[in-house]
């Protein structure tokens, strides 16, 4: 049977876990908490009777009341973005905190300055923020404009120094005890006792550092797909069960004379493509050897590499669709004579080929053979053709003509997008194509959808059986698909 101290410790762990996740207790956690409370009462019942003022029942009630108070205060503060720890520590009642939250809410709604309310970080939060920024600053993974207070000092810490500081601050070890621990002992301590404790500082600092690095380096990764594709959101991984349809306008609206009647027409429909989310990910580990060797890159540079690769993967998928030219929703290849999206003259970008590809795009028709207005917007090209494209789109005068021959391409607002992937995916010695992409408001081409609109990779620390170290999964959920062929036209190009 567990001792009284063990029961109270486990109950506090359950509360701390829920608090760290900013949620109420789950059904399983509540059940375990209640069972522990019953066990605590059973232990107290075995003790001899005590004076009324010191009965175990009174102590248990006091503990339960304090936990209830802490839980209520935490819930209120979480809803209003307030610091619960200071209220709990200072002995504030639930009613006092509720009144403070109501006052804060009224101030925010009336847009009046809030006075007398201070939402602050506790010392543990400040320490973790400083340590995380210090690790990033030490590695040089990216530049932090406003590092947390204390980060400058923390940047000098090794992973072992950080582990020691975390153990001392948590109260698990004294300065004297950690001073005599070698790197292997330190690793065993933080791995065995702290690895999956949500309130433990060391793994929490590693998690925060990795998430910051992933987000920042994902943003900095130089890709181009996001400039010319359309972005969407999906709620699950199921392929769309309800097909999308478009309605044939069946010509112009009829003129209705005075007292005339509207004519009823049955619209014609055509099936549009579907998409399905896929998951792309990797896993990496900070091993025992990496900790002992103080390999800081495993919590800064390596996660950043995976983050960049996640974005680069989507970039590759988009350009592979263009270069592979596989069959799409109608059973024909993306660029096909029946789609009327291939320029007749295969050549490098010139005034003549630019005029041809624009004209080809602007004479597209919808699913029912009706003419549509497609607005050219982007020119996708390999580096080998970039200077020719820039001259064509930005020169005030048409090359090789008199001064009065103004360049009509300048006024069209076409934007060049240069990527080495077009030539790389074409292959050595092969013709390098280039593409015209329409404004997505006029015609779609490639879509990139994300699960619940989340463009950033997800990071999760997990337990890997048989691995001596901390392991993280990194993944992104996305669907890259052809929405329509009318929003993109191809010139097959020439060998660069």
C-alpha cells in the first residue's frame, strides 16, 4: 500500500500535468485522483482518534479544499490569460480572483487602461525562456531580436550546465550534489526522472528551443511555391466524399419585359477534382552521447534543417506536378493539347513567345465551352532564363526597336518567379520549360491544403523504446493537388 506521502505526491503530479497542459482533469485522471483520495481516507481511518482540532479528516478536507481552490483559480486565470500561481501562492479566494478577472474583462471591452492588475511570469517561466533563448543564441541558428531577460548569461551554458541548473532549481538536488555529478550521471538523472514529466524544466526547455527554431527556420526557408499556388484548409484525412460542381451559365440572362415571366432552366454540372491530405515527417534524437559531447546543434540546427526540409518538400511536390505532367482528374495529362495550355512554339522567353503564351492563356474556355477571363500574373522560369525574362517584363522599350515602341509587357504587372528546380527536374541535356500562371482569382492551377490550416510543422517529444536519449517527431500534414488546368500554361522551352 502506498504511504500518505506517496499518495499526496501522485495527486500533485496529476494536478501539475493538467495545469501544464492548460486543461481540466481527464476522466481517467479524475478517477485515479478520487481513488487516491479514498486511499488517503482509508489510511487516516486506521490512525487512533485525535483531538477535534487535529483529526485526519480535517486535514484531508483542508487539502481537498486547497486543491479545489487552486483548480478553480487556475481555470479562471487560464480563461483570462492571467498568472494563477501568484494568486494561489498569496492565498487569494476564488471569489477575489473571479472579481479581478471580471474587472479585467470590463477594462478590455471598454478599451480603458487596466490598472491594479499585473499578469506576470513566475521565476520558473522566466528561467525557461532565458535558457531557451540562450541555447539559440549560442548555436547561432537564427537572430533573436529581443531575447528573454537572462538569455545573455545562459548562452554560455553547456547542456550539462543547463541540466545542473534545472536539477537545483527543481529542488531535486543541491549545489553540492550536482557539482560532483559527471555527464553520464547528469544525463541519467534528467532522462529517467524528467524526460516525460510535463513540469520538468530540462525537457521543457529543449522542447521550447526546438519549437522556436522550427517555426523561425520554416519561415526563412527560401521556397517559391507559396507565391503562385492557392492555400486551403481541410479538417481530416478523408478524400472528399461530396464532389464539387460548377454551374453552366447557359448564356446571358434573358431580358424580361414589363409584367413578363422569368424562364426556368436546369443548370448543367461538371465534376471537379478532389484532394486528400498526406503526412510527411521525420524523427530525430538527442542521444546520450550527444548530451555528453555537448552537441548543441541537435536541439537547434538539426530541428531547423528538418523544418526547412518540410517546406522544401512541399516546394518539390508542386514543381514535380509541373515537370512530371501526370494525368489529372479528367484522365489527361496536366499539359495536354485538349487542355489548350501548351504554347505551339517551343523556345526560350522572347517577346514573340511571351505574347504567344499570354494569348494562349487568355483564350481559355470553361468546362462548357464558354470563354472566360483569365488574367496572367506570374512567369515561372529557371535561372538560365531569368535575365531574359526580367528584361522582357521591365524594359520600357521593346529590344531592337525605335524609342517610341513602348513595351506593353511592363503595364501587365507580370511577376517573374525564378527557381532552380525547373531545370533540375528537367534533367541534364533536356529542354527546360517555363510557365505562365494566372491570377488565382481568375483561374486556379495548383492547390496546397493544410490540416486545419496549420502551415507549420508539428513537433512532439516521444518515448522511443531502446533509445538512450530524447526523441522528437516532426511532421506536416498537407495535400498538393491540381485544382484546374486553365490557370497555367507551358512553353516546352529549349535546352539551357
